[in-house]
C-alpha cells in the first residue's frame, strides 16, 4: 500500500553517493566539451560565461530552496497530525466512560489496541499490516458505539459517536499525508536536470580555461548533494534518517496504562472495603 516514488527504495547513503557521482559526471562532461572547443582554437573567453553560470546557479538554488520548503512543510504537517491524532484518540478514550457496560470496556480495549497498532505502523515493514488492522478496528469501534447509541440515544452517547468518527477521520488524514503529500516527480526531474545543466556549464567554462578547479568545485558538488539528499529524506515518511516522531502516541499509551493500573487498584480497594463492611454487619 505504501506508494513507491523516485528514490524511495534506496538507502539515503546510496542516494547521496549517486548524487555526487551524477553531479561530478555532469561537470566532467562539460569540462571535456570545453576542452574540445579550446583544442579547435575557437576563441572563447572563459569570463564571458560568468553571467550564464551565475544565472543558472541562481536557478538551481531557487529550485532547491523551493523543494526543501515543500518537503519541510509536509514533514511538519505529518508531525502535527501525530499530535492531533493522539489528542483525538485520547478524547475518545475518556468519553468512552460516558457509556454503560459492556460498551465502555469494549471501546476502551479497542482504542488501546489501536494506539499500539498506530505506533507499530510507524515502522515501514509494518505499515501495510497496521493500516489493514486500523481499518478493522474502525469497523469494530463503529459497531460498538452505534449499538450503544441505539440502546441509549443520549447526548453522552452522541459525544462518543462524534469522537469515534473523529478517530476514523484522522486515519484518513494521516494516510493522505504519508502517501500523497509528496514532492511531485516532475519537480525531482526538473531539479536533477537543472543540476546537470549547471554543472555542465561550469565544466565548459573550466575546460575552456584548461583548469578543472577541483579545489573549488568538489566542495560545491558535495554541498549540493547534501542538500538534495536532505530534501529526499524529508520527503520520505518513516524512511532514512529523518523520521516523524510518534512520541505523542507513546505518551498516550503510557497514560492509558496508568489509568488501567489506577482502576485496578481502586476496584481492589473498593472490594476490600465492601468485604469489611459485610463482615462487620454479619458480626452485628
């Protein structure tokens, strides 16, 4: 179910090395073309290409900055959706107390499982199974809350219905952000094409001057490759080095576990008090 885009199946280290080689090869092609012009004694002043190189470098910087801004905003949106989903599930979990048994316990148990599934789904290998299980839990949650609302159509039941509906809607939002809110392939092609043209032009200038200028060119190539690889990593949810943190969902899971422990202690204490009261009354 996880859609594959350009670069998605490659480790980030391989992508970085590939970008370095691609840009370096483009520069070398331009250098050989420049030497060919120079060897044929075609009088071309290397400085005459300065304006062209500056202009195409500016164009490359603009496209790279545009791609980085797009990937960064999408990454922030995914992080915000994790927080929003944690709040939505937490609200539904608390409102489930408004229902009568057995619906209260069933819905809370399903929501606890749902949180576990969402945390595991952050792992790329578990993504498809987590999505499938999430949809199954949605159906079970809706069945439970619909049955509870039919038996007791109160305002409290309607609040729980709305909360469960919000949980289901959040699932759709996160799937859309993970699978469809990506940098379009056309922008990647444009970025690579402009990078190649920029390096070819710089190589032509160096070839005409008969100087590769590697001391200045190699750091530039490495810098462009780093920035491009960073954009690639930001654009791939749960892949590479930069991942969307699931800490809010982990915190929610911990709070649910704490509530379970508190409820168990409260019930045990209440039972012991009841037993003492019954023994006292029997002695009387």
